[in-house]
C-alpha cells in the first residue's frame, strides 16, 4: 500500500509519499540515519526489522527518500522504534507527518498503546512527541550511547483510543 499526501504551504510540505520500505532502500535509509544521528542504526538492524515484518515505512519527495519510520506491534501494544527525517529536510513538519502515520499504523494493528524512547538531548523530537500527545512514563538509565558514555532515555507512551 502506498499513500500520497498533499499538505498545505503553511507546513512547508509539498507532495510527499509514504510507502513500505524495501531492502533496496537500505542504502538511502542508512545514509539519512547516519547524517541525522551521532549513533545511527546499522543497515543490519534495518534489514532485521524488515525480516521480522515490522511496520517499516519510508517518506519520499519526488525521487528522494527523505525519512523513515519503524514500528513493532504485538499483543495489543506498539513500539515506535525509529523515526528519522533527513537532516536537510528537518523543520518542515515532516517528522510530525511521519509520526502521525506511524501512530495510525499502530491503530490499524489494533494496538491500545504506543511506546517510544527518545534522547532528552533531542529537543526537537521531545517537543514533537510532547505536542502529539505522548506522556512520560519512565526513564531507561544509560540507554543511549553518547560521547560521554551513555544518556538516559525518556520513555513515553500514548493511549490509542478508538
């Protein structure tokens, strides 16, 4: 299934398309991930997510792959594992668009709640998740690697009511 989305000029989003991630997308996905994060996922992690049949989606604008999201869903719960917008496309509302798409995918998988972890130092992501309606439910000490050794994760959740 593919989905074309047309957004208004106020968000700075032209016509974009969200479609399932393919193995052939991994080079572009990994490049975006590496440019966006100091500690990116490896191509092998993305391949494993595809093999596990997680919800793996990419965001395209024209011929360019400009974002991706990974969601696992089972036993009435979903976990947003990864959400990334290419560095040179950030600040245009694409992260919100992709996050809302992933939340809808969780609903379609009949999840009653969706969880995620986010670095507190990733202020833009924290602000996005706060504004969408995620709430803090805990912390994972030393969850993320960083230049000083590790960084805690903010654990967030959102109930997905029908």
